C-alpha cells in the first residue's frame, strides 16, 4: 500500500511542476578539477538508441578535451539493448557506464538484479540534488544512490497533431474513440495517413496501450495496488481488452498507414511537413523538431490519447537513467563523468543540442525552452486527471517487458494470438521477474 501511495504522490509532484523549473533550490555542481589524473584513459558507455542521441555529443567532446581521455559510446537498437546489457552484467564484461529505463517501483532491482554488487554507490554525491526528489526515487535502491536521471518534463507521449490541417478540414481534436474513428475516416478519405505508427522501431506502438493507465485505474479502482500485490491480472481486464481491440480495429481499417509494422520513425518530421500524416503519439516537444526540420508554417497542437475514451494525462517520474558499473577499472573517471554531466554548462549544452526536448527537469538555473503549445495543453488538464502514473511505471515489473509486449501486440494484430493472450503473457513475464527478485507477493 505504501509503495502505491508513494508512486501516486510522486507522479502528482511531477505533474504539478510540469511548467516550471522543478524546485526552488538552485544546485550548482562543479566539474572534478583536472590534474592529469585521467590522462589517456578510456570511458565506455553502453546505451539504447535515442536515450543520448546527439544531445550529449558536445558534452562528450568537451569531457574528452578537458581530461585528455576518450569516450567509447556504444549505442544499440532498442530491441537488442536489454539482452546485451543483461549478458554483460552476468558475464562481468559491462562497460564503465550503462543505462536502464528506470522508475520508482523496483526497476533497479528487476533490471539490474543486484545493484549493490553491480553498481557504483554514489550516495552523497554533489550532483544528487540536481535531480528533483520525484526523480531521485527512480535512482535509489535500499537507501543508496546508484543512478542519474536527466530527463525532460514535457507532456510525454500524447497525441501531436497538425492543427492547421484539422482546421482546414473542419475537424476538431477527438476526445472519445468514436470521435477518433470519425476523424481518421475523414483524413483517410483525403489520402492522408491519419495516425502515424512506427512499428519497426519496436518500442513506440506500445505507448497507445500503456500511456493511458488512468483509464484502467478509473475502470477498476485500486487496480495498480492489486497488480503490485499480485491480487489482479492483466488477463481478463475488460478495459485493457477494449483498448487492444480498438487498436486492432484502427490497424485493420488502415488508419496507421500501409505496412505500419515495417515502418520506422526516421522520416517522421518530413512526413508531417509534407502533410502525409496528421497525428502521432509523441513528446510534445516534437513540434519543435518538425518545424526545425521542415520549415513548415503549419501550426500543431496536442490532445489526449482517446483509446478507451481516455480523459487522463498520466505522468511518471521515470526515464532513461545512467549507472556506473562497479566492476570498472576506471571508477574515478566514471565519477568524474557523472559530475561533469551535472554542471550547469553541460546541462544547458545537453538541452540546447536536443532536437526535440524543450526543457530539462532539474534543480539548476538553466534557460528552458518551453513551447506555447505545451503550456496551452497543460492548462486544459484538471489537476485530478494528473494523479495517476502511466501503467508501465506505476506497476511493478511491467516496463521490464516493454519490448516483449510490443512483439505480442504485433502477433495479435497479425492474427497469431487473441487479445487476452497478449495480456496473459504479460502476467507471466511479471511473475517471472517477481520470482527472480523474490517478491513476497508472488511466493
């Protein structure tokens, strides 16, 4: 019960601060002095695609120049990353720094296994309070600080749509599934793909199911707590089955585009700029990237994912999180890297070099770049509709099997299994993870 209450409180804290630099505290971290102590060393970093991207390039280059070191950045596709990381940790061959998608409900233990023996203990580090308290919870295990989460605080994975196109077609942003189907039909009749879905990325299509956690909790009050204490299952959940059924219906009607399962997001901005697509699930700051990449004069807006007649803007103090490998031969260099990333200069650099993100959720005085569209959207959401976490981060062990669930969704769309089997498999995955960490509720 306490873990569930903590999760809800943390999510509310994140939502309330969504349009401000988090916290009144202004933390200033200084880089480790350069005394030639790292000269000639190499820092290896293992990361999943998109978690660092080009955002860190200038910071990495400046780190190399400052300390006379080299950085070996190993970026893997999302569908390969976790298997490689698990193997490296099990075999004792992990790079000096690695990343996981962490959250406040046990991701460190379930994804890393034994953080005390696999992760550098950063407890008491100068940079801890660079992170707001709501994000620190995803970086701490058994009272020890192991991770660093530098992430944005924009409306995350809602519907980004071409507002100008909608206006010209006499359409309004849908708020129910029935309205969504009607909008999709009219857009498709005009020869435009209504909902751009990049199935080949491997991790995006699941968002349509997981980001609307509030609608599941609303349909079955106490669901998150019951899932976290093994008193409920995904299988048989009527609202989840409804949402999966709606997703398949939209796919069968062609509203995700031709061969969406084989389509990736590499050309997404241009597709928006050329008006080949009307909307997609994305971070709100994608609007900035579309305009920067294409020069379009179209205006864009945001609306909630309407599957299941969802009215919730679920939030989560979660995100890609960086850890130091305890078996490294360069622990002092690793510590210097974490410190370097948290300096005001590096944080501003990371934000300014982000093609998508308009802000960083940090207690540091940097220049944020909030979009008017983000501010306008957040004003439309009642505070009580922000009081629930996304499903994958509000329930234990769920996010650990994000990729497998995505594969199961594809199998369902292609007719290989039914919707309830997709949900039943998630129950099996979660039980396996619970057994691995010895969760008392699954014994």
